[in-house]
C-alpha cells in the first residue's frame, strides 16, 4: 500500500505551549503504525532524548537548529528533511493528534490517490464564520473579510485547515506555502479531534483517556 510513501514525523525538542510536547506524544504516534511498516518511518528531530529512545527502531533525521525555532515554518523543516526521503510521496503526521488511528491515515492515502492529488490536508467545520470576525483596532474594528452581508445564510461556506494528516509529493513541496497548501491542494473532511497545543489540551486528552480506560 505504501510503496511510494515515507511517513515523516516532525518532532522538534522545544515547545512553548506544552514543554517537550513531542517527547510526551511521539510514543502514541508511533504505536499506531504497523510493525511491518516501520521502515517507512522517518523521525525529523533535534531532540537528543527522542534520538536516543528511537534510533535503533526507526530512521532518524537530525534537523538543523535553524529549522527548529518557534518561528521556523513547517515547510522549511520539510524542505530539509526530504533530503532523506527516497519515495515519491510524503505522509506527514504531527504528534499533536494522539487520537489519530492507522485507519485515519489509510483513509487519507485513499483520498489522495483517488483525486490524483499532489498535496492534501484535512479540513474541519468552524464554529464561527470569518465573515463575523474583525481585526482588533482598539475601540474600533476592521473586517477580516470585507463584505456587506447581514444574513448568516448568505455567508460563503468556510472550513478550518488541519494537519491531522498531510500528504504531498516531493516535487510539489516547493510550490506549497509555509502551511503546506496551495490552490490545488485537496482537503479531506474530518471531525474535530483533539489537537494538543496547550497544557489544557493535554489535560483534556489525559482525562478523556482515563474515563475510557
């Protein structure tokens, strides 16, 4: 199934929202990948603890520190990492989605292939339309999207992008923006899985796990 794919897991050391977030979550990410496909995995990291824990089980790419800063884009990290990718396509999975299953990844690959796409991200519903949002100008505001619509029914349908699963061809990467999409990217609809970006997110996930055990 994955002859033309490499599974890349970005796992830099530092994180502001949840300190050492990737150290805490990478085990769950790796656990859903079938043992027979471990040779398809490439961990992209600068974290010495992650390297030590997994270097005898998975391929490791040690990233340049310039691509491991808070200000570093996903694209810059991937452009460096794909030097060690020898397949046509990349499946990139963040550690921040611990609820993701192998079936989710398979569904994304099927979606990508059926649409003969060069890049794919996921999409989820938004609770508030950007047509209701304003830039904060102190006591004033400025529309994020300039319009004169007043009925919610008239607002164009919008969605929020998600990196729950991201797939792209190596050749297409240079054409993507810093968030790994362009006008030709296809988007797979997903529900609203927990995306761990803060301590509160992690506590919510741990509490949910506790109640399910």
